[in-house]
C-alpha cells in the first residue's frame, strides 16, 4: 500500500517514533489534540476497524498492549489516558489505515465531541 502510514512505517516519511517492534509502530501525532498524542499503527495495512477480521484480533490486541506500555513510559498511567479508534469519515478517520490514538496529559470530558 501507499497510504501515509505505510510510508511512515517504511521510513519514507520522517516521524517521531516512540515505539517499534516487528508488528507495531507508534509515533507522535503532528497535530496533537492533547499534551501527549501518539498514534499506534499496525505494520500490516488494514484500512479501518470495519476491514479487520478475526485473524487480526491478536494484532489489534498487541496494539493495545503497546499503547498501555507507551502510556506508562509517558507517565500517563497514574493520571489516566484515552485510547480512541476512529472508523470512517464521519468518525474523523483521516487516514485509511487503522490506528489507535493514545491521548493524555490533560483532563478529558465525556462524552467526547
């Protein structure tokens, strides 16, 4: 694939990487919505949550574990943090490659807007 996140994964576009293993990459969002705003993406291209299959369950879980570990490294585990998946245009998904937003460093409101 040639989507933005695939190009970041291939290191064709620079990013501020905070975590990487063989299946997952995490980097700081270039337009942060919180003091800490990190995107956690699978190296496998999956367009969105609706495009995932049962075969992707382990990978999606590994992304959540990565988000938890990054939150701890960023010292968000005591105050709290949010993990968000936007699926589709109306939900605010701007890049057609599934990703988790890890947000923290400020108090959040509920419900989100």
